C-alpha cells in the first residue's frame, strides 16, 4: 500500500507537472517567485542555502507542535461525539 501511494504521489511525473502548472496560475505566485529570486540573488549560495536549511529546520518544530495540538483536538472531538472508544 505504501509503495502504491509513493508511486501515485511522489514518483508520478504527471502529478509534478500538473502541480507546477497549477502553482503558476495561483494568484500572487509570479510576484512571490520574483521576490524569492531577488532574495536568493542578494545572498551568495552558501549563505542562502544555510538560511533556507535552518528556516526549514526551525519551521519543522512549529509544524510538529500544531500537528500534535490538532491530533489532540481531533481526539477530544471524537471522544465527545462518541466516535472514539476510551481505553
């Protein structure tokens, strides 16, 4: 099953191309891309790469915290609705 999802979502060149086309039609994308490229050009590659790597690492903690809170809220909601059997 995991292999099937992997092929459908990550190893699918059609999906990547479709996502790229969709991304380019989203309002504000062209401006965001221009500004991103300006920032990238203003810093040398090593500094930009270091910044981006650390930003992703730092942001991961926030994402994990919100995800954990969301799981807790969903669990509480399921219990309140009687959809989850208590252990």
